[in-house]
């Protein structure tokens, strides 16, 4: 369907099946891949529809009964820039960074409890945030029964927040 994506991590289909949304953790962006009636890429493959999610998206889920999506941000972009984003175009440098142990690398990443809601065109509609950081490094958000359930790529919690 697409190639040349940088660290694609998370995929969701629109309600009508006409497109896929794909998160890019390294570039803090969201790609959209339009699909034809047979599920093949249409219109030239992946295109960036959101290039500034303010953190590293780790997964994406379609909200129940809506054509909007919840994106867990596993980290917040550090000011004035993100080392991950800076290195994203350079595969060799990214591979070298992967040699750094997990404890050291996560110590350099700002903690954040963030989930963004986007529409099928990548527009940010809402930012859900935990300012006390009870739930951070969010990797996934699932909605059910008026609550948002959260998971983390790095910590040992599952959380539930009333919407």
C-alpha cells in the first residue's frame, strides 16, 4: 500500500473503508492512504495529513460510532526540538540510537499523559491531557461506556478516565 514511511506505528480504517490512517512515531505525524473499492492504495499512496501531533503517536483507534480517532501520544516533543524527529530521516543514526539502553533513552524523553482526537483528515479536534501525570507514556486509548481506557508502552498501568 505504501512505502517510505518513517516508523509507522498504529493503523485505523475510516468508518466507510475509504482510507487508512497511519501514525508515524518518529515524525509525530499522521498519514492518510486513500483506498479504492478493492482495498488498494489510490491516489499516489500515503500523504501526510497532520505533521505536528506534539508528541510521538503510538497507536490509533476509531471512536465508537464516529469517524474520529483517538491517538495515544507515547511522549511529548521536547522544546526546542525532538531528537527522534531530527534523526528520523537518517536510518543509520536511528540504528545507532537504538543501541542506547531503554532506561537511559527514556530518561531523555519528557513524560506526558496525552491523547489527541483527530478527524479523518488529520485535524486535531480535542486534546485529552493528564496534567498530574498519573497516566503517562500513553500508547493506546479505547473508548467504551463513557470512559476512556488507557495503556502505556513503558509503564505497568491500565487507566480509566471519565469522558
